[in-house]
């Protein structure tokens, strides 16, 4: 299991939201490349990059963010997983051609599943499902919408298609530093047979230690606000997970 620090982008800046609320936004670094370099120096092997402008349909902001995401891959060289605003094959081609390792697909899994079935043979090795959940319902379009889709049912469908991993986010704890929903994430893994990247709510190194106990189900843990607020020493976590 690995620690995966996150950079969320709005208008090219490194920000964090609380429970996906754009009105509760904090800017932590106006230079995401600098932030990515800090993560590299801490010893991580992968970073999680989210285009929040793309997720909410802001095309101008998304274009700026995507250029920076591709620059991070080129200049920093870490393994990159990215999501937000990936709506079709052109987006996939652009990101993959710029070396992006993994594409986190969320809204498109709900709204255009037949297209994903068609594209999976060509691009599936790059796909990670983005399962964002509130009140046991999958949310889409920047966590603002949903059509009553059950996360377990969606996960099973994706596993049958060939997906191996999902970023599972409990929106209700995201950004609150109150601890991740390990129980729900483990249940998701058990029921769907997918492995998970645990996301949302991590507030301390003890939360990561708790997740490590289920490492056979979890590929990684995403850390965001806890790092930016100084609750977690990233170098310490990286060293501990390598023991």
C-alpha cells in the first residue's frame, strides 16, 4: 500500500475543498509544480491530480489545469493518476500521449457507459474508476449530481468489464480530517472484488496505519488536507509504509 498525496486544481492553483463545496475552498499553493516537487522529495512514487474546473464543466479553467498536469508529468516524472473533466476519447488520448499513467473516470462511467465498454480494449489499462459516494449513492459532475446509482452495483459492473481498481471517496468525511470510512471501503472491495484507493477524511498517521491493516484490499491512501494542514509528516509516512 502506498501514500498518494493529492493536488486539486482550480484556475491553475493548488486548493482543497470541504465535502466538495466550492464555497469552502482554501488555496494552499499557487504553484502546483513546486508542490509536486515537494512531494517527490518526500519520497512518494505517485500523486493524485484532480481538475476541479473540469469536474464542474469550466472549460477555460480546465484547459489551464490540464496543461499544468501534463507539465508535472514531464518535469517531475512521478507516476500520475488524474481525474476531472475526462468526457471522451479525445481527452483520454491527450492525457495518455502526454505520459499520464492513470485516468480516473467518474461521471463518464454513469452517463456514457456504452462508450467505456467500446474504449476499454484500447485504453482500459489506464482506467481507474472514481466512485464518489454520499448516502450510498454515487455522485457525479463534481459531486453535485447523481441518478440514484448504487456504488456496489456500479463496482460489480466495472469489475465484469475488466476494471481492477477504484478510488473510493466518502464525500461526507472528505476534507474534515475526522478519519476515512475504512469500513465502507472494505465492504465495497469485498462486494465488488475491486481493489480500492482509500480517499476522504484522512486526518492523521493513525488513520493510515488503520488502513494498512487492510492493505490486501487497498492499493493506496490519498492524503490531502491533512498534509497541507501539517497533520501528517509525509516523509515519515512514506518511510513507515516501506517497512
